[in-house]
């Protein structure tokens, strides 16, 4: 296979969301509630939110409440469904102030809430140097382009194919097909890099090669993307 284009997933592949404690702490500070939760309470509530699956990009819910089953299953098809799903899960946890629910959702869309993996810039730079075209294909309910711009990675991305902008979510082949069209190559010349066998593996059914990485915190996965350069060694 000659790799001429690479499709990257966003969360768990190129970037990782901040810890639940950092996420909650930022929302608490934004609402001016710094004295409301002590350190122990902050950790306890952050743990409950994580267990509920309320942090987008974080751990999935241990159990989806029956009244949220439908919206959860299709949460990445639109901005409204994404918001409803994650605010719904957050509201399963008791918070000291109502404004915290909205603040938590707003926080996860801020560039500061996301950290690129240590090798992301180097790998993207190397691919660009070889003439490999790059697209980001993400199941998401908001515009992640500002995250890439803020972290200096937007210059390496030729196209963004975001589920909420297409009304479909991975593993729907339409997203991968759209990404291949955007970068100008047939699936047989394209490698999909992601962290979900179910979602990102859908590219394989279209004819793309698929490489999976582990969605570990950035401190625990320093070189997970390096294998992409070997797989795309014939690119360009």
C-alpha cells in the first residue's frame, strides 16, 4: 500500500482532554465558586462526573440512564444532540450550583482543556514534509478547529470532517468517504489512525488501512503516533 493521505481521529489520538479534576476546577473558577468545594470534595465530585460519563472526551458512562439512551446513541450527529447527551449525564450528578452544568460543557470546548500528545506535532510535521495529505475525522458536536489553531497544529491539516457538520457519525462510511474526497485520494491510498476499533475501524470497510492507538493520558503515551511514520513510509 502506498499511503498518500492520513486521516486522524481527534480525541484520544492527536489530543487528550484534561483530567476530570482540572475540568471541574476550571468550571468552578469560571463561576466564581472557588470556596464552594474543598480539595477532597472537588476530587469526589469529579469522580462522580467521570463515572457518569459527563466529560466529553473522558471516560464513557458506566451506565447510560434509560431516558438518555437514544440521545446518547446519536450524540455526535448534531450540536444539539451532543449538548443534550452530555448535559443530561452531568445532571445525574448533584452539583453545588446550577450554573456549573453549563460551565462544564463550555469548558470542554476551550483549547486549554485539550493537550496534544507529545509526538503529535513531530509526526504531523514529518508527514507534511513527505507530501502526505492529512484530514481530521472526528465524532464531535462542536468546532474543534480553534483547538488545532491554539496549539499550532492547524497548519498541518488539509481538511476537517466533523460528524455534527455531516449529520452522521463514525463508523458511518460517509464520513471517511468525505474525508478521502477532501484530500483527493481513494480509500486504498489512505490510512485511518484512531483509538476506537468500532468507530475508527469503520474506515476499513471503505478500503482504508487502519491503525489504532491507545487513548491514554498524554503523560502515559509519549510515542504512540510514531508507528504512523513507518506505515506511511511510502507516502508522497
